[in-house]
C-alpha cells in the first residue's frame, strides 16, 4: 500500500519510522518532510495548510492512507477535505479537532459532562479578564483559546504577572488570533502525565504513558516550548490511576464527543495532572504529541497501520494494542535561544549509526543544503534511547547526545530527573 504522512517535525519522523515497519507498506510519502524523513520517505514540497493541494497529490498518486500529523491542518478541516473526495485518511474531522482548537470548548465540554479538570472562567476581552484578576486567587494559569504551537499557556504566581500576561495575549496578540478569547483557570499541582489514545468514534484505547518537559531550561525554568524532552512510561501513572482515568476521563470524553455529534476518530492526547484529589485534565490535543511520540512509538509492538485502519473502520475493539516492557527517554537538541531568537543553517555532524540497538535520531528542524544536513528550526533533533528501565534509558539517551554535534547546540540536562524520585 501507499501511505502519505502530512507534517515536517520530530512527531512526523517518528510516525514515518513506525509506518515504514508496517507490513504491506510499499511506498511512503511525506509533505513537506525534513532531512531525516527524506531517508525513509519521498518528501513532497507541499505546505501542511494547502489542503486542496495535499488532496490533489493523494488522488494523483492513488494513496491508500493519509495520516495528518499537525494540529493546524486538522483544525482547519484537512480530514473533511480528503473525505469529501473519497480518500482514506486518519485523524479527526474539524468538528472533533475543536477539542484542541478551542480551550474554551474543551473546558465547557468537561464541565457539561463532569470530567475532572481545573476550575476556570472564559473571557472575550482584556477588560473582562483584568476585572476578574482583581478578585482571583493566585497562582493561576492563562491560556490562549486557540492554537499557539504549545506555547500559549502562562503560569502566573502573582497578580502583576497575570495582568502582564492578559495584555500580552489579548492586547499585544503575542499568539495572534489564538488570543481572541482566553481561559483563566486554577493552578493545579502534582505530577504531569501525557496519555495518547487511539479512538474510533466509540472505542478509546490508551497507549503507554509519557511525561513531557515544556520549559526551556533545567529545573523547569525559562519559557514554555513545544517540548524539550520526554520519557515513557511514567512511574507515577499506576494501574489504579490508569483505571480511574479510563472510567472517569477517557471513555466519558469519547461519549461526550459522540453525544455532541462530534465523533472523534484519530489520536486523542490527554494531558493530566495527578493532584492530591485525583487526576485532572490539563488539556486535550487532537493528534500525536511531540516529543511524546518519539518515546511512545519506538515502544509500540503492534502494527501502527493496522491500528489506524481499525480506528477508521470503527473496529478498534477488535485490535490488540501492545507495547514493549521497557522504557524510553528523548532529549531534544535545540538551537540556543529557542523558543525566541536563534540562528539556522549550521551543519550537523552525526557520529553514530542510529536506528538500531535501541537508539533513534528523529529530525525536527532540519534541511539539506548542498548535500549537507543543516539546522532549520528551534527544535532540531530528538535523541531517543530505550533501556530495560527508565534510569538505563535516560543514561543511554544522554550518552547518545554526545554523538551529535552542531554549532549552538542546546539541551536540558535534567530530562527524566523525576525518575530518581519515583
């Protein structure tokens, strides 16, 4: 079969890597891809938001299955465009992807269906939000309503910081139209856990757990980023917690979306906070998380294409979902200055053969220039390593970061440090 992956980051490289292992896949395309993806797929120079052009390509090449990776095209209706042409595609339609596209929608959904989450208020103007801050308790969290590349969340310990944050989001438009509306919610404390779930509109099947590190600097300091590293599984996500989440969060979310006429087919990412009062939903995403995908898919034993096709056909309940009894850690190698100002175009030197023996190198922001792979983004590469347990995987991942060199290479040195406290 012919498979077409849409996207260009580390998530899409991990997806392509797993798709390439699926039996029956004869040809793999990716649009627009990156330098690493080009080693296992034919890259097509079509931007992810040119939905009709992407569908044209799928028609012309008689693609059997298209997988939409990023949030923007999903929220914009990529799946709807493909389905209208009778093309087979994996991902939620626009009316279901809104669960990520609008923080206000997802919070209201959780309130209506009594899915545990943080208390919140929604605001359509800076004036209303600023008035609310006068009577609010701190710390609290500000969230731009729309898509903001994983960066539209501000944690504000004081009223002064919250006032500045409201002005940044709603007046200065730091995150563009994503800040037209804003959610202000209570600040939850506990362990964060990410769980990716396969969904077929009725059935939801969680994958193995993971934990992301969003802040740019060690010790969870600095600005929010798209993710500086992750590990899987989370030692804090016990069987008891998993059972609670299945009964109180995952299945109720699927049922809620179905009741709203928004059947969710694809990947539902559930961001959790394990509080003293039990798990609470921090956020939903409508696709594979990045960099979580870079530790979850290397541990997956099941055939990815078989599971995706079962989701599309509404028979997910008939498929076995299996993961290795091991662990994985991913350390993101970024350009110094990310997520703000950084330089591109530096040659990348790789001094190891990745892709075997439990070591993987997933490209995120790379390109080819004059035959040389160079840096082309803030997050450049994801160095993933597996091991018998989390401590071994962590040691392996950090050892592997020494095998990759480029100017202004930056990384956190405490990815998975919470493992030591488990």
